[in-house]
């Protein structure tokens, strides 16, 4: 295809593609082990180095990865919590598409980065956030807005479900992510923000995603719950810093 030929047609472009491959590989390992982390890791890097990846191609890859995690650990899904988050996520998706036509993306990057850092600070303050229908629904709405605009909608989920068992965390969040990513892509396509070019780029990087997920399967059962919590909150902060850098530049 002409698209693929243009993408890898020179040394610099080849290095650019290899950078995207490495990013997707590492991000897939993080999500396969911790339940989330794919977009939290890759969205800030994409904003700075691979702008063509966000949000469409990352949502394509993130949706595919979520399906793989769900199939691997479907017996651990908390359907009640997932239903609350999916409802909120769909509402957030529609809000995001509505306001994307009114405000600049830079304003959103700054706002959400500040909210993410506030959430991480609250988590480390010792304040326990109870996962109930209010907090799960609010996390879903916030995730829907953030995920549609930046492709990184995981931080609210990481904060509200940080104390769940590892298998439940991975299965439930990825069950939610799949529906959220699908809705976001459909809505982005409806306003001309997602098309064939973005779909092909996502599919081109699918082998790196599969390899990363395979590696994560061997690591997932050996990572303790406490480590997952710190990794998730750390990635949330990293995502916020990346969005602030994107806004600055």
C-alpha cells in the first residue's frame, strides 16, 4: 500500500516507525500486567514524538489489547462495576465530542493534567476512595472525556479501582476499555477525526502489541498488588506531565 511505503520509505521514517513499535511493545506489557497503562504510557510520548498516533490509532490498539486481556481473565470481571463505568464512559464520550468543536485541545490538556495530578496526590495522601456507583460513574465520565480527546482515559479508573485484586482490576478495566474505545472511535469518525489512514497505522503496529501482550502473560502472575498500585499511579502522573508538555509546546 502507498500508505505503508510512504511511512517506511526512508531512514528517518524507519527510525520513527521503530520508535512507535518500541512504544507500543512496552505499553502492551504494562497493560497486560497492571490492567491498564497502555494509553497512560503511550499518549504522552505520542503527544511529544508521534502525534499521528493520537487519538485514533492508539484507541484502535488499546481496544484490541483490551479484548486480549478480557479473554485471558474473563472469569475475574466485576460486571456490576464495569456497567457503572461503561455508562459513565459513554456519557463522557458524547460530552467530549460536543466540546471538541468549541474549545482548543490545549485547554483540555492543561485541565486534565491538573486533575490527574490532584487525583494522584489524593491517592498518596492516605485518603481511601471507595469504589461505589458514584465514584465509578464519575470515573467513567471523566475517562470518556479524556479518552476521546487525548486517547488516555485510564487515570480516573486507576485511582478509583487501585485497591482491587490484580486479576479483577485487569479484567474489569479492560472490559470497560473495549466498549469505551469503540464508542470513542465511532464518535471521532462521525466528526471527521478518525479515518482509514489512522486505522491502517493502528493495524500496522498490531504485531508489536501482540508480542508485548505475550510477554505480559508470563509476568502478570508474578507482580505483587502493591507494585501495581504504585506503577498505575506513577503512570497517571507521567501522563499528566506529558499532557502539560504537549500544551507548553
